């Protein structure tokens, strides 16, 4: 491990050659949480076959009655996959990942492990590895429960670096023909195509670690962000999977409480496997995460709007419209720098939620503030966080539901915003749509 930058070259486990990788790799567990039909299709497709579906817990099942039994089966299946050599070690290495999504975007990532001692998800953290969004602590216990007796971890965590000169990952791509290809296949359920290459030679690894260390240099950091006052270096920003990494952190805190100082140094639970991505990768697209409020129509939301705006010294209106074209025309003609205009669909009703001056910098924070205000005033509202406007349209058009459409965030502003303002409101952005999320593939032992 490189202690200064919190990076470990992990021992990677991958399926043996006789495993069908298109059935093995399954999308991140926090996707399609309001679409049980998606997971039913996955379950049918992988039935009787080795698959990460059997060793992960899709979050749609987190509140099911048999959740504990699912977790026991996950732990048992992990043991079986190691014992019968469904999973085999590829040794200590990095994995260069090339992903082409079904939407035509191509991105490059690097699988490595990060030191959880360098990560803190708490608000106001100055740690080397930081959350980009607020962490909902109440969401962690069931996720920690999945990890606490697990033999393996499988990452859907994607961690960002701000590397405009492209010094860490991109040089590996330039020499890709010299590396062993580990896999090359089509992902299930419109996930696109993925390739992986083993990076294990000393020269390449030293080059990666040196380039990461340069990004972590305090003087370089201060200059890059034009900081006048000394601030803690932010090297790694968690882009996707923040609650999974936070759960790994809590699990590690529980484990290390029983260890002595020497045992803590190299304990496998101290680290978490992630995919590292340069925020300047052209294939990395920031998509908005929309909101759908279930069994809570726009008319009821409107009853709380005045109180929310009074509290935040702003004014709010609900403007109803007959069509998408009218909404688009309204947004164009009422475009203001000092206002947030958020389109919605609620059953058969459509329109725009307008708030000015906005109490927050981002539309998502303004909307989330309103929904939190409603919740804090005794309403038991259920919110889902949706990737893709078509799903919002479908769910929001159901009687008594309300779906809100949010704009994307400029990814170039992410690091400086987190450095200066701290973590963003929960579920601010998504790196791509649901089908573009990381699929479970590589594994690492954590005990």
C-alpha cells in the first residue's frame, strides 16, 4: 500500500474460463429500484448459472420479508464460488476497464483498492477521499449487514480524480496492446460492451502511483483550484456508490475495534475495491437524478410551498400547462439567472415548479429542500431517485404520484464545489443513466 495516497494494489478474483460472463456481470444493486420487472428478468436470465446476482443484494429487496435469508444465501454462494473455483485469483494487479455503453458513450476506468482510513463521509470532512453528496446514515445498517459476514466484495463504487493533464489512467490506454486481456464481452440488459486488461508490471504500476501522488501534492492542489487559504487535499471524490463505500467504512470501524495496531495495518477489510475514473474522460456523462414522489399529488405539494418559501425568504408558484411544448416555451421565455424552474408531471397534470430567488445554488437542492420540508412537517412521503426521464414520465403519470425533472450538473465544477462548500445534497447527479452504471465483475477477499 502507498500510505500517503491511500492506494492498494489488490488481489483480483475473476470467473474461470467456463463461466458465461454475460450472465455473471449484473448492474449495480441501487439501480431500477422502482422497476421489479427488470430484476425479475435478470433473475430468470441467470437462473442456475454463476452470477453476481447471487452474491449481491439488489436494493429493491432490502425491505423484503426474506432479506435475511437472501443475505445468508449471498454469504454461502461466495464461499461456494471460491471453493469450487468459479472464481480464481488473477494475482495482485490493477484492471484497466474499457466500457462502451448502449447509448454510445465510451469511458475508461482503473480498478484498484482505496484505504478506508483515508475516507470520511461525515459532513465537513477534509479527508483525502471524500463523499460528493450527503450520506443518509439511516441507509447504512442494512448495507453493513450485507458486508459483515461476506467473504468477498464486488465494487459498483466509482471514484473520480481531477486529472486534466490525463497522467494517471490515459497512459495505460496508450499501451493497451502490451497488457493481458482479462475479458471482452457484451453486458446483459442493454449494458453495452466491456473489456478488461491486467496491469501488473512494476513500471506501469509505479507510473500510476507516481501520477496519483502528484495530484495529491498540496502545492499543486492549491494552485489548481486557485485557493487562497490552505485547505485539505481532496484527491478522490466518490462519484457513484457513496453509500456502499460508507457501509464499507462502518464495517471496517466495527472490525478494527477488535484488532491490535499491527493487525490493522494490512487487514483486508481496511480497503475497498473501486473503479477510478478521470472526471475529464469524454465518455463520463453527468446525468441528473430526478425525483418521483409516490401517493403525493402536486396539489398537496403546493400546500406546503408557501411555508417553505417563507422559511427561505423566496417566492414559489406552480404553473400548470397542457403540453410538453408549452412547458418548453415557458422555460425559454421565463429563463432567469435568479430562479429555479423545475418541470413536473402529476397524474394527468403537467407544469413547472418556480422558485425565486432560489435558496440554494442547484435546482436539485432547492427541490430536495422542499421535499424535506414536507417530510419534516409530518407527511410520510416516499421518494424514489430516478435515472432517466422516461421512467419519471411513466411513474409520474400514475394517479397521485408526482415526478420532477431536474437539469444536469456541470461536471467540471464538482471538485471545487465540494472543496469550498462540502458535500452536495443527496442524489445530486448520476454518472450516466441506469444502464451505463458499473456492472459487478471483479471481486476481492475482505476476510
